[in-house]
């Protein structure tokens, strides 16, 4: 189905789990989009939302590299992409949800090819797993909010 993430054509509480990866950074109004994700999640269900982090090696590498091709005749400079500040990301939790956990991804890996290098790749992957929930997650390329939709109020 093709639809606007900010106005999903689903009933309230239709899904047990709703997730968004590689999308919210390209949406002008991410709070509204995450609110809509929460709306279509059943009470007690989970919402996973990923944000691009401005304070990351990945963000720095993107700024240094400059415009990169993403399609014939188009570079990533023409694609709306937002990198959020760390302090902005927890503010994306909608009123219908409570924040369960914040995880980081790609803390030590500014470019995925590093993971394909035999020994180095295994070491970096282990560092990534060990750092995903600790204090270094503040520097992750991607920050993932795990939220739980509030239970419906009792009558």
C-alpha cells in the first residue's frame, strides 16, 4: 500500500508492532509521523522509530564527502534528509507512548564496508553490539527509540 506516513489509512490499534527505519529522516514532520505510528499500534504494542544522529561519525563522514549519487542524475543533496541533535530525539515520543529503551546503531562503523573486512569486521561488529545501549550510543549514526503504546484506560 502506498500512503503518507503522517496519515495512515488504518484504524486505531490495528497493529501489534509498527516500525520505521530509514524513513523519518526524510519526513518534514517526524513528530506527526511517529504520532501516527502510535495511533495505529494497539495498546501494549511496540513502536520502533529510527532517527539520524547529527553527533555521529556517520554524519561527519557525510559532510566531509559532499554530495553522493543516489540515482541517475540525482545526488543526496537533492533528497531532504534531517540529522537530529541527540537532545531532540527523545522529544519525538508521542503522548500515546512511553519510552522503553534507546539504542544506537553504527557507532563505530561510519561505512558498512568495514564490516566485510575479515578480522576487523568481527571486532567492529562486537564493539557495535557492546556499545548499542551504553553511553556511547549518543554518537550512533542511527538512534532507535523503542516505545510501548499505553494501555487503554479502564472504564
